[in-house]
């Protein structure tokens, strides 16, 4: 009898009213990949640079194929990074100013403090209070920007660094952001 009451109630209620409320996890992409989570939704990071792992290399050197620079995605801001790809672990997040520093950052980059939050068997999210602080981002851009260059001329990139679980490959996934207002 209680089953019959529930069945009748389900038929009388408007469609969708018995579904669970949306959670924050429902906003994560279902497709396996690497994403920058923005206020407008996830942006898939499909352009990557292979890291040079030579022991004597100074700074962060990554190699991109020349045609990929024009395919680097753009977002107004990035809140977190979300990775749902088997075989990768986080190394860090950093900011560079200028396309040339994507390939050879030397000491011209700003690392972000952050933490990794597991989101499933192979998925994880990288969170950083620095990403959410427009003041921190603006100070980092000002520190790294060449003197005398207008904000409108600057190319600012946030870069997610990942390492393969085997430890043999490192990759950088950039996303371009505008200079924060300040």
C-alpha cells in the first residue's frame, strides 16, 4: 500500500520535482579532460606544452608547436582547475606575462599556493585563494610585466602544470586571461 501511495504522488507532482537538487559537482564536465573552471562554465584546455626535463635546465621550459598559440583558450577569470584524465597528477599553477614566457619562463613567473581536492577515482580539482584574489593577480602581473607596456598590450596566461603518474612526462596547459582591473 505505501508503494501505491508513492506511485500516485509521483504521478501527481510536476515533472522533475522528485529529482535531487543540483549540487556543485553537477557543474563538473562529464567528458574526460582538463578544464579551467570559470564563472561562465568549464573551458577545456586542449593546448599543451611538453616540459623540458633536462636536469641542467634553468626555469620552466615548455615546447609548443607554433600553430597552437592561436588556439589557447581565453576566459575572463579562472576560479579553479579540474582534471578528469587518467594518468596525471598536479604539479602546480603559475602565471606568466607574454607569449615568449610560455616557452621559457626562466624566473619570470609567479607560482600560486593551492590545494588538490579529489573529485572521484581519477578526477581532482586544484583550488587556490590566489586565483580568486584580483589584487594578488594584479600585483603578479605588475611585477612580471615589462616596463612601459600598456595593460591592453599584455598577454597574461595562467598555466596548469601536470605530471604523468609514471613521472616521465610533464605538460603545461595555458589559458589566457585579461589583466585584472585595479
